């Protein structure tokens, strides 16, 4: 059966764009099906391994051109529970780094990716996929105009409701939370420098992430009903609530962008690849914005996919099936570890039982007092040693 490309990447977000561009730079013909979408106003805190990968893959140049360094993490227990954790400050210099990572606006990062498109090998199309099937070793995607495209390897990067994943009958485990996340940009009278500050409340963290100068990105996790109520009361009520949640530590706070509320859920796949399909980004996993794992995990997907493709013998007729199985094996351990870490961390923040409070407080005391344990936690959170 004839083919239109070596690889078809479905999905125009950051993970899909990174995959399409990085694969096309390896002398592969790639069709990237990237339907136009509204601007992504969220931000992503990317740890240094992710930043290093993007630089080595040619996706970005200097992170300082579009991002803001994260040099420290400050955790404040604001729960008023019987057993509270200590206030803790982690500095990147403790592990010999200038920064843990960089905070990027998703829209700016996507624009930078798009400027890194190679001159040959990548065909980007503003086209939506309406169907997928496999026949005789070839993946076949159907477009909205009823035309079809064929390639041995199909990369599904089409988000939490992935059509590619569903059509390939790859099972998922999903859980919806009562909590949601409110995000917006703030101007602070007292800047936070390069320190990400997390206030831990009973229904989740209230996090300020450095965004340059006196600006910070807010990610506020709380009961969805409360966030929507505060948002619906207007900008003044929202600012008052933000100042209260941040314990008035930053002086006058003003909104620097509209606010948005996103529901929170988890999604994990039974397998990240099979039968000529590789799932990357939120098509393979989705977590609450805890521990800065979302896009970091997606970029690790792309790195492992590139490694699997690099090691494949493409002279064999079933090379794409072999790549998808190799990719699934490479991703399995990391996905299990990350899912367990994020789930345990999020649930520990929500737990009201005394044993859970004691374990969480004891864990933070241990991280505060034991440098070797703190360095090990840094490595896990940054995706190292996987």
C-alpha cells in the first residue's frame, strides 16, 4: 500500500508540535495535522531536563529569550490543620544548578517551536482528523473533507479526548476531581524574583510562578464551585480573594490577564503505544497541575519516541509496529512513577485524616532537614534517573 509520509502526527499542541519537528529533523517525512485552535493562555514550568531536551532538539535557543528562570521553591502550609508542615525553601543552588527550570507562556513556546520548522521533511496542515484505521501495516487517517492520508507510524497527540487513542481501542483509567484550577496573570507590588511560592490549602495549592519583573502566573486549585463563584463576582472580588489567599505578602495585587477556570482530572493509558501508534502528551496522560509534570512528561514522551525511531531498522516492513512497542516499553516505568507521585501528592494535600497530615508534615520536615533526601526528591521531580 502506498504511503504519504513516514509518520503522521495528529494534534497541534506543544507535545504534537515538538514531536513533528524533532522527527522531521531526523530525515523522516512527516505530515503534521494541526487544526487551528484558540491561543493557549496557560504557562508551563519546565524543569532543566526538559529545557535541555528542547535545546538539543533545536526547538528553542536560549530559554531566557522567552522564559523566566525558576531558582527556588517556597512551600507554606496554610491549612490550619492540627499537624502542619514547616515552611520550606528549596534552592536550585543546593543541587549545583542556576535554576530548577524555566517558566514559559504556552503560546510563546508554541510560536518558538513553529519558527524551528525544518526547511524540508515536514508538511504542516490545518486539517482535522475524523477517523482512523489500520490496514496491511499502514495507518490511515480520514480528514474532515473525507480525504485520506497513509503512514506506517501514527503519533496521537490529540489531547485527553484523543480520537486516535479511541479508534485504536487503547484503554484508559480516568478520575474527575471536585477541585478545579483558576489561572491568570498578576502584577505584584512586591515581586517574587525567581521563587515559585506554593501556599498549601485544604483543597489544593495556591501557587505563584515567576513570570518576569513584578509579574507572576497564578495557579489556584480549590473547589470548583468556590472558584467559579469568586470569578463570577467580578475582578474586585477576585483580587480580594487572591490577596487573602496569598496572605497579603505581596502588597497590592492587580489582574494582568483574564482568569480562566479548568476542571481537574487524571487520565492514564493502559499502554502508550501499540500496532503502529504512539500516544504522546495528554493523549497518553493528564494530571492536575501539581509538581510541574504535565508538559515535562509530554517532552519525555517525545524524547523516548525519537530514541525508539532512531534505533528502528526501517528496512523492515513492520518497523512502525516495532517502534510503537519499543516506545511503550520505554514509557511504561516513567508513566507509572509519575502517576503514583502526582496522585499521592495531590491526595495528601486534600487529606484531612490525622495520619495523612502527620505523614505529609513529617515528609516535609525530612526534606527540610536532610539534604541527601532533598536532592533525591529534586531528581525525581525533575524526571531524572528514570
